[in-house]
């Protein structure tokens, strides 16, 4: 059960990486992006950086929460 929860949290944390990559794909658009080609998102390099930052910040929060929870459970076992 714990492994399943860890995998779900990892998938949720890293899910913004998929649209970060997709925004860089060439596509028909009304105007070129900042790099100079037509892509899915006209803010392509910036939106990809923002989405990657969100993914890694969420991953950091998940890791920090797991560490705090592990410490809390260890402390609660010591108090018994």
C-alpha cells in the first residue's frame, strides 16, 4: 500500500513535466514563440520553465512531507 501511495505522489509531482515538453512541440499557431518558431504555446520557453519549476517544487514538497512524517512517526513511537 505504501509503495502505491509513493508512486501516485511521484506521478502527481512529475505530471507538469508532460505539458512542459508538449509546449515545445512545433505546431501551427498565430504567432511565433520567443525562440522564433511556431509551437503549441507562444510563450514556449517561459511556460516550459515555469511548468518544470512547478514539477520540481511539488516533488520537493512531497519529499519533505515524507521525511517529516517519518520523523513524526518515529517520535510518536518513542513516546509510547
